[in-house]
C-alpha cells in the first residue's frame, strides 16, 4: 500500500509536487496522467526514493520512506519493478543477461535464474531473442525487454513511466494488457502516461496531476 | 505475445489470487538464496567477474601490473639490500683497541701495575704493555724510518698500554670506557677512534630512513595511480552502475567488483615485483660478491626469502584493496541515477 500524506517536492524555487495526499492499495492498478511537466515522473521518482519529499510523509507498505537509509535503498527498490521510458538496458550484454540482472542482485540460484528469465521473456514474446544484443531490437522490443526485467524478480509493485511513449497504438494496447495481466495476479501497478485515449478505455483509476497538484482520482485518506 | 499463464507462472509461489492457467507443476524456481549464501555467491561472482574483465584487456592490465610492480620492486630491492648491509655489519669485528700513552716518568713496573688493575674491569678483555724501546723499534720498522730513529738522542715515546675492550660493547659503553681510561692516574693520552663506529651506525640509520622514505613515496604513488585506473573503470561502467542502482543493487553490490579489481591489480603488481626483485638481486649478486672478496669477506648476497616474497604479494594486494576502497568511496557516490 502506498500512502502520500501532504507530500510536496520543491526543486530550487519550483514546486514539482504540491501537497498531494492519496492512497493506492496493494493489488490496485492506477494510471497517472497530466500535462507535460505536471509532475508525473517526479511522483514516480519519489516512490523509488530517487527523490525525497521536501514536505509531507510518504508511506510504502506501512513504512515511512524517510526512515529508509542510504544503505537500505537497494533492498527497498527490490520491492519494485520499474519500466523506464528510455528502457535503461545495457548494450554490453545479451537480452537474457539484461533480464537476469535483478535476479543476480537478489541472489537467485543459476538454475532458478534460467527458468525465471525464460518465463519472463516468453511472457513478453521475446524468448527467441534471448541471445540478441538489445541494441539491435526495435523500440517496442526494447520496451518489452525492460518489462521482462521489471517483473522477473516478482516485485510487489510495478512502476512504469510512459511505457508506451513512442509505440504504435496496437503495440501500446498489447503492452497495457500485459501490465493488466500482472495486476491480475495481485501486483500493484502504477503507470504514468499521457495517452488519455488509451488509458480511459481501460477501467482503472486515473490520477490526474496539474502543475504538481492532485486534480482527479485522489483516493480515500 | 504470450498468454497469461506465463505471467502467473512468473508469480507462482507467491501468495496471489489464482489466475487462469495456474498450475503447480510449473513452479518457477524456489526464490533467492539465504542471505549468507547470497553474500558468498556475490563475492565469488564479483571476484571472477573482475578477473575476467582484467584478462580480457591484457594490455592495459599488464601496464597496470608493471606500474605497480616497479613501484613495489624498487623499495623492496632496497629493503633486501639494506637487510644485507645490516647482517654484514653484524659480522664485522670491530677492531677496537685503545692505545694509552703513559706519563713520561712512569716506569715499566708502574705500567704493568696499571695494566693489571685495568684487567679487573668487566668491559676490558685484555691489556698488554708495550715498552717504549720496543715501541720505537716497531715504529721504525713500520715506517721505514729506522735510520732517522737511530739518529735521535732520546726516545720520544712513553710506555704504552694496549687495551682491548670486551667483545660486543656498543658505542656508548665504549665512550664510557674511554672516559674511564682517560681519567686513570698515570695515563697521559688515550687514542681511540670511537667516532668511526658512531659514523658507521649513523650511516646505517640514514640509509634505513632513506629506504623507508623512498618506499613510502613509491607506495603512495602506486595507490594514486591505481586509484586513477579505478576511477576510469568506474567511468567506463557508469551506465551499468546507474541501472544496477535503479533496480535495487546496493552500494556494496556496486562497489564489490571494483574492490576485487583493485585486489587483483595489487596482487598482480606484487607478483611482478617479486620477479623484478629476484632479477635485480641476481644481477647484483656476482659483482657484490667480487667487491666483498676484495675486502676479504666471503659474504654472499642474501636474496628474497620465500616469506618476504609472500609479504610482497600481500602488500601488493592490500595496496590494491586500499586504493580501490578510496577510489570507490570518492567516485561511486557521484554515479547516481538521474
Ligand atoms: N531535478 C530537477 N530539478 C529541477 N526541476 C525539476 C527537476 N525534475 C523535475 N523538475 C521540474 O518539475 C516539474 C515536473 O517534472 P516531471 O518530470 O515530473 O514532469 P512530467 O509530468 O513527468 O512531464 P513529462 O510528461 O514531460 O514527462 C517540471 O517543471 C520540471 O521542470
Ligand atoms: Mg515524465
């Protein structure tokens, strides 16, 4: 469960997030939308502890994130699977090794790693490309490798920032249904997207930000 | 794209609501290792990984090893030579002998009396009396000035006592003895060059300090060079570090491969240094033996002992680890996800 309690984030003299209070339940799937610069990425970065709130309190799974020390950030982030708009894949290793990275960090057995990576790649339809270098894949394929990497270690929370940013509508819809599939098995999914046409067709809560303020979809608190 | 059952498969084993296609026969793995096992595994992984990376860049690895090897070999060689000099110095018998010129009026009997009394002292091994007639004759023979001496009206030499101090007396005890002898009644003049012993000991001390100072400078240089090598390695793997941090790799996980890289560079440098020192010393051995033979010594240059070689490799490894520690402390903090 994620609880924002009057959270604000101020950069220099600009408020990216202003006084946001909302709750996202475990097992819920929500979309985060708003104009460019509304604060969607900042919202997700706060969750990842890539930024710290400048005011208010952010609780994740009943834990005050301000208590998470620098040393513990790695462990904290392992509860999340993250899909980046720019993929953040490593081009010095194969697709397989990219997807296996979170498992190595978490310390899985080799046999276990193989099975999980294959299962994740199969899920995103890229099992045949496991030996390829991600650099030779198309944008959509790279995005799917990123999704496989995000889910391979079975995170409790899946976060995606513009996962369909530059994909065609057909592929975008497929990616979204992929996220829904993970949500079906109980994973909390938080997706930032400005593709209103696409996300309003899917029946999930839509949190709308405007200039850092919450203007729609705020949960109970 | 695949079906839902695989997504369920990925999440199988967790306490989640059953989705379509849920099938216990398709368990995917058993989950992460125990933390201690994981820790050991991560260390082995990081150690093997960084060794791999070094082996796959043989030229730059060899260059790093050479730099470290030379930086370690120079002070190590000097230390071995120093320990040789110290051991050699121990074997030198200090030909210490005081010459006591007595008062001109002292008779030969009185001289023998003084000699007997002196021999009671613990710091004196032996005292012999040299009477003035023999002394003058000896002097004539030694200098070849017999004819000149024969032309002398009177013997200018007094009776002389030759005092041999007890063995293994250090410079300060020697000074004490010299004082005591000077203050003995009947003694006019004491001749003894205690200074050369002091000079010798001071020179050794100076040499020792020089070796330590040079060694420290080389070692600090080595640490800085290796630190810079590691900074470049960190820079080259910036993207990887960022991604690892983003997906849950902690500081320790990110740091480990670089620490091992430092360790391997250091151990490799140490091993190279051992080789260099052995070559160096074998080049010096024969001229050193020849030189010492000219001084009537059959001393053989002692090479690098097995223990010392091990220590050198160990010092290399610790230096590597140390500079990796400082480099990662400084530079890894700056590589943060944007
Ligand atoms: N590190 C930073 N320093 C200063 N200002 C920042 C920083 N990060 C974000 N901002 C500002 O905060 C505001 C919100 O940025 P954010 O990236 O969260 O927007 P966004 O909703 O993700 O926009 P987009 O849809 O274009 O990705 C912007 O005005 C941005 O300029
Ligand atoms: Mg954004």
